[in-house]
C-alpha cells in the first residue's frame, strides 16, 4: 500500500526455522508428533480434574486453568509454523502479525500471573493451613484467575498499542517463524529506542520482578517446611519443587527474549521455539507426573470410560 512516497508494509515474510527441505520435513513430523501426543494429555488433565470430586481443591482448579492457558498459548504459533514447513513463500499479513503478537503476550502474561496465584495458594496452604479453605475459596480462586486474564489483556494491549503506531515502510523479513515484538519493531522505519525501553519495562522488567518474587517465595516456603514438622511435609515440599521447575521453564526463556536489548543472537529461534511450543505443553504434564492424586484420578477416569465403552 502506497502513501505519498512511502510503501507501507501489508505483510511480513517469515524466514522460518530452516531453509533446508529435509530439515523442515524432519521438524514438521517431530513437532506434529509432539503436538498430537502432548496436547490430548493436557485435555485429559482438565477432564480429570473437572470430573473427579477428590480433586476439588484450589490447587487442582488452578492447575486445570494452567493446562487450559497452555493449550490456548500453543494454538497461536504452532499451527501456522507446521503449515509453513510446506510453503515456499512463508508470509503473514500485517493484521495477522498484530493478532499473533497480541495473543502471545495476552496468554503468556496471564500464565505468569497465574503462576503467582499458584504460589500464593501454596503459601496459604503451608503457612495458614487452618484457614486455607476460607481464604482460598472457590469464589476467591475464580476472582484471582479472572484477574490474571485481565492482567494479561492489559499487558498485551500495551504491547500492541506501542507496535501498531510504528511505521513499517521498507523491510518486511522477520528472521523467525512467528511475529514477536523484538523482531517486528526492528523493521520500523523510525527510531525505536523509546519504544524498546517502554516494551522492556512492560515485558522484561515485569517478568524479571515476577521471577525473583516467585523464587523468593518458594525458597521461604521450603525453608519453613524444613524447620517445621508439618503434617504432609514431604508432599508439600514436592509440590513446591514442581512449581519451581515450572517457574524456571516458563521464565528463563522469557527473560532471554525480553529482558535484554532487542538484537539478534544465534539461539533466538531455538529459545523462541521452546518458549512458544515445547515448554507450555509440558508444564501441566510436569505437575501431573509428580502428583500421585492426579495419576490415580486419571486411571479411575479411564477405567470408568472403558466400562462405559464395553457396555
């Protein structure tokens, strides 16, 4: 689209993960297999938690919401990535690029806030066990989850508002397999220093602060469990360790991408791939594999459905 002497960008070209056909074919089947196996596993976690009365505690309610968020998050970039493996011209419209950017940050930020809520849930369960049911009631959980979604929406709106105001009138090649802030704003035909600083504050700095707060909170909880002889101490400690693993999986790639200057590094595509495709699908599975109650509930659910199918 032309405007005066400038030609405004109407689409972006995605350079993808690799230009070699055999590598693309291998990656397609690898990620398709991963998607087919892990995605139904996350759906099974949600169905198990919703159908089993034994999993009615706030912790499992929050875990089901985490699994749902991760399913949504992994539906933003992988479908197009898989389709682009067989496309000679990998493009995305300007509107599609902004939409992809919005949903990545909307769902990603909502998940960060949800992890903070899960840390609060563990704090109340360990430090105030007698008041746990009254403090973290179902109504409170629903309100907190709603606040996480609203927080993610507000964060994403800021990202899109800052990006959509930039003029794109020249280069349109993104050295990635999806649209994200660090690559997109570098294509703007204007000075982006102020925008980069604002986005760093909104993404990198917020992510870093949340990461540090979560590590401090879980460290305090583990120390408290160590010095006190609480009932169910080992189970609580195991749950906290699982949360810490997921926090590292979620935050380390995000910090690598957003908490640094917006310039290219050799590992950018690999980290982005794990951050947007692999790790989100694995998060709920990590919780499940370390939780005997969910595994037992899954077995009961499968037995129940197998009995129904045999009738």
